[in-house]
């Protein structure tokens, strides 16, 4: 990382970093708006629908920005997040997490009915399909359900080459109360690539796998309305979306160190930073007031192998310096290896976290949002802690 790739903080943003009580999550409103607009334009240019994943921001305000830019709905991870957004936000939400608990399914289906909203669920097992169908029948609902497909992460989803994929898709399509919505994938294994140069091959593999499965299902007599993929780096590094109808990136609104490391974002596009104060200095480390309860101990989603440490740090009074590495964390303290360039006690540091999504969920109930003029607003993190 050299002078051509620095945070490029404006004086107004530095004033906000220096003025907030630390530790604090601080967002550059201009960069946030630019990131939202850039992804919306990418979707329009390729003729795919944009359904962003809200687990990154957990914010009604950010969801509103995405909707105004053209998003057709939201993706969430948990039922409690879905309840939040269905109640006051977008009227179309996909829960991209397989639900098997009838109580959870019932609660969220009733929430969708009450709000006149479009709720979409996923399944990758007989048990999941049966649970959704049972609740739909009891509540007189028609629930769109995607078949979750494993394209290489090996977390959830069916093997796209297996007969099980056809069997489960037909089962969804045939069950009263369910509507087969299509197929859905998440190429999260992009985050643990040992070499970011392998990203284009992974992107092509996901597209080809999903398109081939969709054609196989159609040849078997099934209508496949949607082919949905999602992951910020794979969406940004696409080489076309032939056969794809929908994209579900999440991290793009804020970006973070892992996106910079994968080459899909520059430091100048990172909107979310953490302001911290140096509370002690020794011959090796500068100690800051942000530890694992702020930054998390996350090396990036799915154990990103090309990241070392827990983030990068710049002194706000020397923002053009080379970054310092955050090498260790305790709960309330971070250890910055200052390499003979110790910042002074009491000075401020701008931290680039590894993984913005985790930081937002750990934040206080609000984030600080700075506009171009340096005016700072407090935005609620409406869905913080909603993990059911």
C-alpha cells in the first residue's frame, strides 16, 4: 500500500473523526451514497434486479437509500431482521437463511400478511420444505420458496449436479401453499481465496453452475422464475450475468479491508471507519480504546486467508502515512504495531476494520454519519442485535 492508495480523508471527515467520543463507528455519507449508486447502476446496466443484503447495515435509513436508487427489495439473514424491514421498510424481503422452526416461520409469515408484504424463503431439505408448507397451509398463505444451491462454500444448499436438486425443486413446486421462486446461491468462498486473482474464475463458475441448473430444471418441466446470486466481490468482479436475474450484494454499501484486499474496492471507496483514541504507548505498541467488542475478532467472512491482523490504522494527524497494523485485540483494547512511529497518547486513529458487517452489529445503537461539510448526524442501527 503506497501513497496512491490511501484513505484520502477530507478535512471535514477528519474533523468528525477527531470530534466524536470514541470508540465510534463513523460513516462518510458521500462515499456511502456513491457506493449505493454504483451498485444500482451496475444492476441496471446488466438488466438484473438488485436485492441488497441488509445484514451489513441493519439500517432503515440505508435501506431507504437503496430503495430510492432502484433496489427491488431486501435480503436479510434472520426472521427478526425481516420483521423490522417488513414492518416499516421495503415490501419485499428474502430471508437467505434456511428456516426449519415452525414458530419462526409462522411469526414471519404472519408479519408479511399483516403488512401486505412479499416474503420469500429458502429451503435445501425435506424438513425445511415441510415446515414452511405446514405453516403456509395453517395460515392460508402462498409462500415463495427458493431452492438454496451450494456453489462451493459448502455451508448450506444442495449439490447442483445431484438428483436431489431436481427432487427438492419439484417438491417445492408441488406443495400446496408454496410457490417455487427459483434458485439462490451465495459464493461466500470468494472471501477465503488464497489468491484474489482467482476471483474471476470463481465468479464464472457460479454463473455457469446456476445457469446450468436452471436449464436442467426447466428441461424437467419446472418454471424457474429467478436465478439469484449474491456476494459483493463476485458481483463487482462479474464478467456478465447471462442466465442470472437477481443480485444480492451487501457489504458494498460500506466496504472494508477485505474488499480492499480482494481488489474490488479502493481505500477511497470505504465509507465505514472506526474512530479510536490512543490510551497508552510502549516501545512496540500503541494501545487504543477499541478492542474485540468494537472491531470483532473477525479475519473476514469465512476465514479470509489473505488478511493478517484485525484491521489497519492511520493517525488522524498523519493520514498520509503508511498504515499501521492492528495485530492483537483484547475485549476493550487494540494493539497497534507502531514500528517505531508511535502516535502520541490522546491522539486519534482512523481504523479500517476487516469486516464492516460485524462492526455494525457490535456498534452502539447508533453510528455517526458525516456529510461533505463536516456536519455529523446520528443514525440508528435499527436492526442491531436482531439475530433470531
